[in-house]
């Protein structure tokens, strides 16, 4: 018999107040997911290196001011979720989102790099991104050396999933750019 | 396959700050259990009546000897601040105006269970035992039975006694007896 535990759910505005009052600090590796504060696992070196590769991949577009890159920073998705994706590729804006966190209309693509967390990124993160209408989501699974590309959100799912191997091309749909997957995968 | 979810754990002092800054208010029916904020189910009338009756019975017998707290927070260690339905506290002239009662102030914690017996047995009990609350009563309204636990040992109590409706209930610290039948009001 499993005992039912009813957790108190928090809103993004209360979550932000917790930062303002120092109850949460930037040293807390946490994100708000479905009204609950969850801890994020610390990055291993492989995970961190893949994020660096991805950052490099998009740097030309950043330089050309076609996108803004946000690395492991919060995005506002709803009153219940404020995750910190490994990468969020944002619409260019002179203000660089100084006054508020980027919201779904600002986001082209979110990327999660999974070293040990693929299942979490697939079953917890994906539905949140889809529900918020993020047009595209990449899950870079370092253990299978495969990238799961999801697009066309529909409810808590994405209508399309494409599996990209090391020798394939990967398309960033919003700006019609193609990259070699091996530039990201080890 | 179950996905592992790692919840952020909070301390009692951060939990108290949340109240100070209005992030939590007294309208939130919550308690801190093992570093997590859990919601408490609203009281049904039968549950509420039983608490009132316990309050009356205990107050009558203990008057100046102890303080009765009804659904008030108590601070148990750094990760738990539950709100037991009834607590019998060490008497203090200031009625704990400056701080919440701690584990050492508590003689007895009581939970009245209408629908929550399993929760009170598997989640609450280990916390009370761990904090060394000497005695814990779980009044199960559906079973018309009171589970009396005493002598905490780790996250358990060494002794459990099952008290039926016709039995006498013994409150060990004050050596007083109650009739279980007085606690179970006709419903």
C-alpha cells in the first residue's frame, strides 16, 4: 500500500519571491517543475563539454544577432514551471531579457543534454516544453550517442520525433540551419 | 520504469522565513515533513468534533499542569514542522509566544484520522518517534480504535496498544485515565 503524499504546489511568482528574499539563492541548483522545486544534478565533465560544443555551434548565429543563447538559465513557462534548460535558443532582443525571464513566445528551441537523466528529460521536461508550445526540443543523449529531435507540440507531447545518429544532419528548423550531429556528439 | 524525481529539501528556518515574507500564509493548510511542504486535508465535521472533544477532556484534567495546542506547528529537528491535531505541552508562563514548541516540550501528540490513518501511521509516526515524543495517539475514527504508541526508538515506537471504544485510555506522563467512549462521539 502506497501512502498518498500531497505536496504543496508553488507558483512561479512565489518561487521568484523566494529568490528575492534569499530563501533560495543562486547556489541552489534547483528548478520549478509543475509547482515543485526539484534539484538538478551537477554536470559531469562530459555533460559540460557537450554544452560547450552546442554553444560553439550556435555562436555564428549569435554573432550575426539572429539568436540569443541562454545557457542553464531559467525560462518562464507557466505559473507552475520555471525550468533551467541546458540551452535555450531565444529570439534576438536588444534588452537581452533583463527585466524578465524569457517566456514561450521568445523561445525557438530548448536543448537538454542527458548524461544520466535521459528518462527525466523525456518524461518530465518534454511534457512541460510541449505544453508551453516550445516549437522544438532536442534531447542529446550522451549514453546512446543519439539526439532526439522533437517538434510540433500538441498538448503535452510533440507530434514529431526524429532520431539523429552521429553521422546524420540535424536541422534547426526555425532558422533553417543544418549541422553535422558529430559536432555535438562524442 | 519510474523516473527519479529529486525534490529540493527545505529546513525549518527557511520554512519559517517563507511565512515571514508572506510566501506562505496561514491560509495555506500545510506542514513541513521531512523537508517537504505537504498539504493537509481539510477537516470534516467528524474530525473537527473529535479534536474539540479531546481538547475539552484533556483541558479539564490537566488545567494548570500543561498547555494544549490544537493544530499548531511544533518544531521537530531541522526538517519537520508538523501541525498535530492535538499536542500536550510542558506548561510555560509565556505560552511559547517567542518560539514554536520543540520536541522537548511535548508530552503527547495526537492525530485524529478520518481518511488519513495510513498517512498518520507511516509518515507522521516516524517523525514523532524520531523526535522522541514520548507518546503518540492515533485516533482512527473509521476503525473506532485508538492506537497508543509509547517508548520511541529510532523511527518507531517500541510499544503499541490498541484501544477499543469500551476501553480505558491511559495518559502515562500524568497518570490519568480517559474513557475511549468519550472520544468517539456518536456520528
